[in-house]
């Protein structure tokens, strides 16, 4: 028995091994034992990054080879490795394989905030307290198993550390002897427990069974719920993905009986919505792809060591699951998008896998379900001889991060098609699976028939390992079992459009103010992007108090640095007024042109943010927003355009800089965040054109301003992600994050660069942007140190 006091002392001792003056990437083979847990907590506490791998590390050798950790934990000792230094983002805490899989070199980047927020939400939803005792029934390198540990530690609860299996009586002895109160299971475990006669009856302290990690059929859920209620305990269904840190929804145990087909409601501070999909065949009319938002959404993926320097690049998680959401917010998973399947817990993008084959000039259609992937190769389009099936399976397994046993391939003389001429993926899947299961000759066959052949052990192993032949005199491993994935460098990476637009806006604002360029309109575009982010980060909070606290923190993070810069200008350089310090220059004046007006955007942003927070604090407005978010936001925007119309018709000067005139641009951003259908997107864009009418008529370069804002907001509305060269991803992320500091410091840094002797406009602009970004980085580092 280890108390919390003893645990934190052990963690402090282990942290001394980790601390090296700078954050490092540390591999952590996460076994179910105390040494691994101490190493995990010590790594997080040191602000280094934990690369969490399987306990034996064999299946993760490809990951280790690609990311080259600086050290590895082994049995409580930290072993240094000869590896290059890494640029690690300060928020990055842990790297996990996607959806709990092993072997894939595509990792999920999780922040400290992700881990804490998800653990707290789970602990609160399950009512975990210091009196509870969980047990490590799942591997700790698996996100579900790790979330059990995290949530119990955050709740001050106990955790029984074991490597036992539910099929062994020793495991249940530990549950009984240690008075375990809650047990986490996945579907296979649930089926194994049921096959052995269910949970033993003499476990009076066991109050809760949680299930996630895959789907239980509704009748199985109903059976588990009935048995748990009979035993006086709760049964709780949960749903999640590694990309959401762990859990996304949770079904209150009291409602499982009435809704055995549902996965519950979003966890605290998180929301879900549906986005339309093209193929709705066989689905309920109200179904769509489930999209999750909340503090548990990952920073992004890592496919290369350079990605470890990136910050938050994903704000909404497109799950690939098709769902319905009823009026109460209850989520039901009804299928999976045709371009996605989930095999062995790993979500597979079928189109991406097929694209890898296209690069290799292999004419094929990839199909799949939750059992395996199937590759149907079109023999009629093979230029020369058909590709080797073993090589095709190896390529697909590597691209998908799957075991070779889960990939099947066959050569078809012609591919079956749908009436519209597209490939019939379902029929391709059926044919390939039938051919593979009958172990037919790997030659071109007609899709209507195939020849059966008896299979033997050697040929079966050859198929599994993707080899032409097997040496039966040596072991499975010696024949290539657990073979490593090979690395492929990706030259382009996708960034959210809002991130790219923020980076471009701050660049064009600063370059315009030095005279290096004449791209005008970036600040107005930023106001709409700010509203877009307000919808995703503030309005997603579940309680009014949480929304207010989020709003106050955000406004303070903008107002305090700006006021400090203005105060420096008042006391030292004389370039600002006291009205700038209190950020009310638009009210207190003076209204003449000059440096004192450069913070107009900050004042407009804060005013719009504050008013929006007040509006959405009205209970009735929030109820409308919860039920119809886009309609509510677009209605508020149309009302907010009225003051702009008055200002323009009255001929007021320079109205485009007044907060009460341009607040509609902020609320339009809220609407765009919820414009999921094409009619909503087009209507939002239509409101933009109405609001822009005559807005810039009294200022210079009005055509350029109109064009800039319209193009930027069109991209925000219509394009979810922008693919840019990988080398530009880190600078873009840094610029987007540092945009406030670039904006408020730009003029002071322009003069500083000139004082250093820089007379060229471009050098002043580039130098100022670099210095402002460095100041932001230092400020961020000091505030989180």
C-alpha cells in the first residue's frame, strides 16, 4: 500500500532523474506496475513529454525509430539515449498511439490541459471520491486504461495496480481483498466475464462497472444493466477516442435501462453536433457525422518529430462515426462514415490508404468494416504484371498501422460498380473476403466465381506476415512476426483555416504599417475569427459560471498586455494617452488621427466579446442557442448590423473603427462556427455582404479592404483546413499564437528596429515580427513556469 504522500515523494525522487534543465522526449513503456506510474507522473511533473508505448516496446519500435526519444524508463531507472534534441511545445504532455493501437507511427499529441480536463470530467461524471478504489483492469498504455488512472488520481481515490486478467480467479481475489469499488471493461472483457458466469456475487463494495473501447449490442447492454441493478451496482456506458484524450460521452446509469442503444451525453465543458454526410443510405434522416468539441480535444497528430513543436491545431474532432442526437442531447452511434472504419480500436481513413496505393501506381479500391481491410486490385488496369499480393498487403498494413492479419487483398478481372459508375465498395469487400477466406489462387479471377483450395499452416502464416514463403523450422518472430513499419516523410500538413488566417492577418497588418505591402483589412477579418473562436471556446462551457470565467480570462489575457504597452507609451515614449491605458479611447478620445488610435481593434474586440458574453448569459438566449445555434447567432448578427446601417446613413466619419458599428462582424463569426450545411454557409456569406455594404466607403484603399475581408471570411466559412508545407506549419502556429503581441508591439518595435539602424521597410517589418513573437514566447514561458 502506497499513500498519496509516499507516492508524491517517490515521484519527486524520480523527477530528479528527469530534470535536465530543458524539456525532453522520454519513452515510457507503460506496464501495469508502480514503477511505470511513478515514471509517468514524474515525466509530466518535469514538463518533459512522455512517449507512451506498449510495455515490451516490440510493437512500437517504428515509433521509437522515427521520434528518437532522449531517454527511456526501464524498471524505475532512466536510461539516456544518444538522440537529437527536440523542440517541444510547452503545452505538450504525452504522445499516444491513435485509438489505443500499437505499431503506427501516427501519434496523438495530448496537452497537460487535455489530461486534466478529461480526468476531471470523468471523475465528476462517475462521482469518484477519495473513498473509491479502481483497478488497472486495462493496459495503461491504452487511453481508456490511462484515463482510469488519471481520473482516480484527480479524485484522490485509490487504484489497485495489477496485471491480472478477468478470466483468472486471482484477479477477482484482488477485487475482493482490496474492496475495489469500480471496474472498467471493454466489450471483449465484458463477453469473457459473461462467458464465465458473470461477476462473482461476493463483491459488496463493487458499486460501478464502466464500459467503453467499442460497441456492446443493445441487448448486451440491457443484460449488463439488469444484472448490475440486481446486484445493487451501476452500469455506465461511455464513448470516446484517443484524439479526445479518452472519453467524449457518458450515459448516466439511471438512463441505461431506457436507452440501451445510446452512448450518453457529452462530458462536462464539451459539446457535440452533427455534420451532413454525402451517403445517407440506410441511415436515419437526422443522422450525420458526430463532431466533438471541448477541452479534451487533442493538440493534433504527430507524424514527424517536427510536429512536436506545434501547439493546438485541432479545435473540433471529426469522429468518423455517424450518429443521431435527440432533443435532450442524447447521442446514439448508428454507423461509420463510408470512408472510415475502425479495426482493432484504430480509426482508418480508407481514402488515405487508397491514396498510398495510387502513389505506387497500384489500381485498387480499398474497402473495410470493423473486422478488416480489403484491397480489390483491378487486373484490367495493371499495365504489366499484377503486383504481388504480399507486397500490397504490407504497404496497406503500414499505411493503416494495422497488423498484416487484418489486411486482405485479391486480384479481380473487373471491379464491381454501382449504377452511377463508382466502385461498389461493399461488393469489393465481399468478394475479397470470400476469396481470402477460401484461400483461392492469387491470380486474376472473375468477381462471379473463384476456385477453392485447401490451406495449410505455412501458407496461412505467409499470408499473415506478407511473405512468399515461411521457414517452419523457426519461430513466428524469426519469420518476421511483429515486423516494423517503415517511415514515410510527409511534406504537407493540414492546419485549421482559422489558424492560417490569423497568421496571415497579423503579417499583413504589420507589413502594411511599415509600408512594405498594401494588404489592408486584416484586423476586421480577425474580429470575425475572434467571434468564431468565442463560439468554440467560451460558449461550449456548460454552466453560466464556466462561460463567465472563460470570458473574463480571455478578456484579461488581451487587456492586461495591451494596457501595459499603452502605459509604457504614456510614461516613457509619450506615444499613447491615458484613454489607451484604460482601453476606452473610442469613448474618451481624442478622435484625431495618430498613434493613440492604433488599439481600435483591441477595444472593438473587448467590447464585442463583453457584449456577446452578456447577451449569451441571458437564459432564454442561451436556450435558443443550444437548440438552434446558427439561427440564433445569425439573428443577433442581423440586429447588430442596424447600428452600422445608421452610422453609414448618418455619414459619421471613420465608422469602420467604432466598436458599436462593427460588432456584427464578431457575432457573424459565432454564426460561421455553426454553419455546417451549405445553405447556412451561403446565408452567412450573404449576411457578410450586407454588413460590408458601404462600410469602408470613407477610407482609402476601400476596394482592397473589401476584397481582403470578403476573401478571408469566405475561406473561414467554406474551407475547414488548409494544407501548407510542413516547414511553414510551426511558423504559422507561432504567428497565430503571438498575433496579439505582434499587434500591440509592432509600432514600438518598428522604431526600435530603426534605432538599430534598419532603414529598409522589409527588414523593420521582419525584425519586429520576430521580436514580438520572441517576447510572446518569453511571456508565455514565464507565465507557465
